[in-house]
């Protein structure tokens, strides 16, 4: 029986496996709009290290949630969750189907398993709490949670200042423990008909080879110059959220430590492989999905697999 819910297609996979190029092929064939699920492509001017689609492609094919923040700004999963739900509705209103594409698995997890919608940060209350931390120790303020939010008191480490601050802030702003918001989650599957494809490879060496090729291409395309220009233009340091991303973080260290280019490339390859490993672990949790092994399928066969499931003509 055909679902009465509107459809959302998702295309997931580890870094460098070919998601972006496949999405463009699908866009040229199906009535879809591409929505990026990538926590680094959101940043303007960060192009080489993210393997972002070219300006020519972005000008001709709309990609939602790309180039929406400057590199000196922050962005988190809560903001993503709110933004993407607005975009999904807008795409459906245009009689198109959203194609969510990317490898930021925490973002995908917020959609598949729901996200606790906590109150927005309150600047006034945060200043008050900051003053408390100047007067009292982290351990003392952690102990305060024992009476107002027992679950947070038991789950938050007494030295985890950031989480203690947030727990106190939510309680002061709402009069409710932060943990009371955790069960109020809405999964996309309760509202939409989800069809999720995950690109995988049982041959891990194939992913490693793609990562090595991509890393070499990044440096050939002057990633180091891009990072240096970003630092100057936006007054960035390695503490900025954007500069903690793989590739950018290693280049910043290289600029300060003057390590060899080969060592820099090796560090980037290693860090990217570790990222791919974590992404693959996440993918195993998303069991309600259709796995497509890139070793067994060329792009044409992948198109056919998607076509069969979507019943596009």
C-alpha cells in the first residue's frame, strides 16, 4: 500500500565515497532538491578541504545548507535540526522531494532518532551563571544539581563545566530540569516516508584508496593557501569550530610547527581514515536503510537501485 506521507530520500556514506557526485546525477534525473548534511560545507570559503561542489555547480544546482555561515561563526546539531525541517517543508511545498546527502552522522541521527529541543541559550542567564563560576567551584555548582536535577547530577562529571552550565541555565530559564526535555523527541519517520540509502564498501582498502586520492588532490589544489587566507580574512585560530575540521586542523598545526608536507599529508590521511571508521560505525546503527556496495555497483547500477525503490520512470 502506498504511503500517504510525503517522501524524504537520504544518501549516506563515509567520506570520499562519492555521495556528492551521485547526488548531482540523481538531481538531473529525478524531481528532487539536494540538501547537504555536512557540518563543514556550511562554511563559506572552505572549499578545498571540504571537497565542496564547485561554484559553477552550486550556481546551477541548488544545494541547501551549503555556505550558510562564516568560518568564525558556530553551528550545532540543534540549529541544523531546526533549519532542515524548514527546508524539507519548503521543498515539499514546491512539489519536490528532499534528497539529504552527506556524512555528518550526528546530524542524520538527530533526524532518524529525534532531537531533544532544548530552550535557546539565554545570554543574561549565562552571564549570571558565569559569575557563579567565578565565585564557586565547578564541584560546588555540580552539587547544586543534586536537588534540582538529580539525573543530571548523576550523569554529568563534576568537572564538566560546560554541561553543568547548560543544566543550570535550562533550569533557571524554565524551572524544569534539562533531562525533562530529553524524552520529547520527534522522529522524521513519524511524519514522513523515509527511504535511506547508504553507500558502503566491504573492501575497506577501496575507501582508503579514495581517501588517499582525495587528500593528494586537496594539497595539489592549494589547501594550505586556502587555510592561510581563511585565517587572515576571518581572524581564525585553531580554537574556532570550523578550524577543528579534518584537513584544516592539520594545516594550522603545520603552519605553526613547520612540519614537512609529507608528514602533513600523512596526518590528514590518517585522520580522515579514522573519521571514515567512525562514520561506518554510525551507519551500522541506521539499520532501516538500503545498503549499496560501491565495489559491486557502478553509478549506473546505483541509479537503477534507487529507481526501483522510488518507482521513478
